[in-house]
């Protein structure tokens, strides 16, 4: 059945005007003609959106100032001095680790200070 015939049948059966029957047929067949909606869609499509970050939205990175743990540095220095008295050359990297070579084998000692656990 053609579109026009279906619209005429709707007009007869439901006693509708042509415009009402046309609107009902469009709704039944998934065709929506809303002029206001079409105007808004066209307006939205014409707007260009830039998804790149601008200078205003970029975060400034906070400079991290590393704190030197003097207790760890002191312990590693004492260990280094002890190894050097035994004739073993050692080096301290930051205040974290101590590297040395013993009989052609490389060793690394890492010193980690554990924080106190808080009660919940």
C-alpha cells in the first residue's frame, strides 16, 4: 500500500484531517519532522568545538623538592668507609643505595626507611 493510500485509510477510519493523518503516519513509520528540532540540529552542527587543551586549562607542574634523608646518608657513608678500609671501592647513589664490586661481582645495597603505620 502506498503512503497516500495509507494516509487516506487513516483519515477514514479515525476521522482525522490530512495533516493529522500525515503526522500519525510519519510517527508510525519513524519519520519525525520537527522544524524546531531540525533548526537546532543545524545550529549545533555549525558550531566548531576545539578539543585541544588551551593555555588556560593546562596545569602547571609543581616542582618536586626532594628531601635528603640524613640518617640514611650517614649509614651508607659509614658502610662505604668500612668497605674502603677493607680495600673495596664503593659509591653512594643519592642517599638510597651503595654500589660496590667484590671479586669481579657487582653488588648493590638499597636502604629503605619504612614509615610508622598509623592506627585506624
